[in-house]
C-alpha cells in the first residue's frame, strides 16, 4: 500500500503518454507549450501546497507513501502536479483533435461564467474565514476573469472538455480522499473548507482542479498562438 499514491500518478499518466505518439494525435508536438504551462502552474500551486501542508489544512497518510519528501511534500505530491495535468490536458486536446467543434455554445459559456462567478463571490462573502475555500475560490475568480477578458474563445471548449475530465477526476480523486479505502491518502481539515463533500471529495477540489488545468491550458494556448506566423498585409 505504500506505493498506492505513486501508482495512481503513474497509472493516470502512462496511457496518455503512450498515446501522445499516436500518428492521429501527435500530442508530443505540444509538449513544449504544455510543459511550460505545467511549470507555471507548479510555481503557483506548489508553494500553496507547502504552506497548507505545514499549517495542517491538509496532509498525507504515510501508509500510502514511499516516504520520500521534498520541502515537506511527498514526492508523490510533486508527481501529482505533473502526471494529472498532463493526462487531463491530453484529454482536452485529443477531444478537440477528433471533434473540432466540441464546445458548448458561446452564449451558454457566458451564462456559466457569470453564474460560477456569482457562486464563488457569494461563497467567499460568507466563508472568507475558511483558508482552502478562500484561496481556492479567489484564484479561480481571478483566473476565470483573465481568461474571459483575454482568451474568451477558449472557455466554450474548456468548459465542454472539463465535463468529460470530471469523470476520471472523480475516480482518481475519490481514491485519494478515501473512497474504497479504510483511510484517505490525502486528508483535509474541515475547519478550513466548507465541509461539503461529493462522496469523499471536498467540493472545493472541483474548483481546485479547474484552476490547475485552466492555468496550464491558458499558458499553453498563449504559447501555441504565438507560434502561428502573422500574415503581413500591404496597405
């Protein structure tokens, strides 16, 4: 059981990695932009993770860990921020590769954006004293606002693929938070969250995952767009 968290990471990563070389997918061609996106995301999420771990807002069950730590985080947690985003972003781009029009209507994406924004803001108004809720929702508000204002065309596609990504998310995160196990791999201090769970998963994790993946996709899309040569026109 000491390798459970490790195998959850590697198991999530292996199939997307192997299929990255499939001639019809060729996801490896996006590696540079995606890996830069993951690196930027980790610069935000790793310090956040370290601080929350040190303050007991969440923690890790050592019976599911190999026992190697870096800056108070198990190596499995570091791998989580590489393996899971890679697998999810691979899913995002693969869906769009095979179904180019896979997106929700633009007007619907606007309704979802404003509705989600209202829910997050109202929740923060009443639960600003819960650290996981506060930091998580505040980051999502800022990120969604930046995306809506500068990469608005990305949201209809991301919102559609994120609904699909939620399926493996509930499976993997369910195991991490204690589904099918006697004790969770990752435990949470409910004094620092809303205490609302979907099965064993804190509801904040859905927004956390959204923020993590959208960060990677926003950065990678920005880099990919800069690769496209601009056509010069003579006036």
